[in-house]
C-alpha cells in the first residue's frame, strides 16, 4: 500500500498542473486535451510498434525513396485522408463520433463532433479533419511501403488515380457550366 500512497503523493502535483493547463488553455470551451493526448499516445505506440516489427523482420529500410514513389504516396495520402474524412460513403466510420450537418461541396459532407470533451471528441475531430488524418494515413503508407512496396504502390496508385479523376471531374463540370465562355468584361 505504501507504493500506491507514494504514487498518489507524486501524481497529485502533476494532476493539479494538468488541470490548470487545461483550464487556462480552453478558456471555458470544451477542448478534449486528454483525448488528444490519448490520440498522440496511440499514434506514438503504433509508430513504435511498426518500427519494432520492421526491425524484427530484418527488412532493410530504403536508402532513398524514388521521386515517383514519393509523389504517388503523397497524392494517395491526400485522397485517402479526404475520402475517410469527408466522403458520404465513409460516413458509417464517422457516425459514432459525429452528427451530419449537410452537404459540403461536391460529393462531400459536413459533420460536427457529437461529444464535447474526452476521447470521443478527439476521435471525432480526427475523423473529420483530412489534415489530421493525413498524418495517420501517410504513416500507414510509409510502413506499408517498407513492408510491401509493390502492393503499397498499387494501393497508392488507386487513390492517386481517384484524385486525378476528381480533378478531371471538376474541370469537366466547370467547362459544362461555362468556365471557358468569354465573360462580360468591360474594358
């Protein structure tokens, strides 16, 4: 029991400091700092576990990544992160953490985080933010690239092709809506 008492004694000032920081940071707004800290911990643990697995596999790390592969992984990361965060089809993944607000652009939805504070709030923010998800998706692509470069190139190529198709769809729509017609410019 002495160890538990000592842990309580040592932990009390840390918990007090954390409460003060949360209060001063949030300024009365419900911010999920503990949930965000948990997400950072999970991300760090996943990266550490991935590094251990790669190390244990004996597979050598690439000395360099060819520019074409880097571009493929970058565009694939962009498209997959946006697909997870904004696509109507992936709404079931976000539904436990968000509430539908309406359409948001072409083939995208706007959602609000349902829970205010805690882990569900942090997960909701992560799942609705393509910028935040890109870190996780990019990390997954990099570890997959080290473990199985050819399969990862195919997966990234799929997402890159979809991103290219998206650009062409927007260009086509713009042309159909008169983007190339001369405007009424006064000189």
